[in-house]
C-alpha cells in the first residue's frame, strides 16, 4: 500500500519532540511538507503558510495541525476543504462549536478528522479501562501538578483566551478520566485561580460525579516545582489503583503491572493511519466539554500575579 503523504502545520515544541520521531518511525507515512511561519524540518519542503502549501502540493493526503488551539480552526477548514485528512493536536479547538463545525465539514468532504488526545494512548490507560469495566470505581482522585516555567517557557498563548492555562495539561488528565470511567461524569463544583495579570487559570480544583454517584476530584496546579505529579488514584472498594507518570505506570494494590511498550505518539499515528484507511473519523470533545463547563460553572479566584 502507498504511504500517506503527510504535511505538518505549526512546527514547534511538540512537533520536534514527538510528531517528527513518530512519523519517521511509521512506514504508513511519508513526511513531504511543512507550513510554519518561522520553523522548518531539515530535508522537508517548507512553506510559510498553509494556503501556499495546499496550493503547491496537491499530492498531500493528510495534514497534522500542531499550532496553538486558537489558530487551528482556520487551518483545519482550509485543509478539509482541500480534501485532506486532518489530525488535530489537543485540544482540538478553542471552542466546542469550532470542533462541531469541523466535524460537519469533514463529513461533507468525506475526509478523516482525528481529534487526538495523546494521553489516552499512554500504555496504562487501556489496561486500567479494562480493569474498571469489571470493577466499577467508587472514588477517583486526579492530581496533575507541574511547573509551568519548565514546560512552557516563553509560550504566551497559554495565558491568552483560548490557551486554557492549567487546563492545557489538565485536559490530558480529563482525556484519560473520560476514557477509563464506565459512566459519563459531569461537573458539580469548581474553583479556578487566575493570576491577577493573566487571562487563564494557573490552578483549578474540580469536583465531578456520575449517574452512579461516583466521587471524582481533580487538582490541577501549575506552580509545582521539584518532582512533578501526573497521577490518578482509583478506589474500587476491593482494590486501590494508581496510574502514575501520566499513564506510563500502573500499580494495583501496590504491585506494578506490566504494560505495552508503544509510545503515545507512535500509537496516535497508527490510529490516524487506520482511520484514513477505513475512511472514518474520531472526534470526541468530552475533555474539552468538561473544561468549558469549568470555565462556566467554576468560581473565579484572583491570585498572585505570574511573573
Ligand atoms: P508552540 O511550540 O508554542 O507552537 C507551535 C508552533 O505553532 C509554533 O512554533 C509556531 O510556528 C506556530 N504558531 C505559534 N503561534 C501561532 C499563531 N499565532 N498562528 C499560527 N501559528 C502559530 O506550542 P507546542 O508546545 O508545540 O504546542 C502546540 C500544541 O500541541 C498545543 O495545542 C499543545 O497543547 C499541544 N501539545 C503540546 C505539548 C508540549 O509538550 N509542548 C504536548 C502535547 C500536546 P511558526 O512560528 O513557525 O508558525
């Protein structure tokens, strides 16, 4: 079978760290072009703007859109209208309505739209999901605490409307929670802490439940220095489960489980290739919906300026 000719738009941190090695390691894809105002990839034809790339390279089959979420919709619309299959980095857009609009557009143009959630492809996630199908959870505690200065140096977009602030990493936790829990959850209460000089929150405490009354608490914080925490603790009554390191370790009653070895981005691209071959789409907005709910229902607290 012929390789899928892939282009990447919005070349930056996540492209160099993850997309590039994953694509180069997957024979289903051939990376043929990039569209990015300032950055390029060695040996790959580079364009400054996606319009120019789409016009010059009609042979492109698929485009991965890796710019910040506030700038993704317009690029996605252009790519879909040009008949390309589209991979959206997370979060899939700046608003839920944008993503719905793209879903309809992709269906009308019969192309694949993939709203990716990389943390769902961490190796512990499907193992934990399978376990919880047999042993429903009673209590879930999410602790997602990291150092924004370390992970997002010089990224202004995270502090601007649509950049999500601490929900940029927090949505990864929500993407796991919405994947593993057998019931749909909904937000009951939230408190969001906004630095006095910023547009997006630096911390959030969320309290969810579901139809079965499961207690789901989440603690997101961007002010943690030293050891970083990306943990989900689940109590099923007969077992304590501990997903650690964002889904790269799973402990059940203090015993570490063996996990598959495939990385998140290789797994994402395997899924994207499969969707394209099957001519189907995968667009789940649940994690973004919970974030929108938090902005809508949450108490807004002003905290120390972030310098
Ligand atoms: P980034 O490096 O700040 O931005 C990626 C690229 O987008 C930039 O290099 C820039 O390339 C382009 N861009 C920036 N502002 C733009 C604008 N106003 N209009 C058009 N293009 C613009 O961000 P990132 O860390 O790679 O994150 C990008 C996306 O990946 C985000 O949605 C993020 O949540 C997701 N993600 C990031 C990570 C991570 O560890 N960083 C992990 C997983 C997912 P040009 O200047 O060359 O156009």
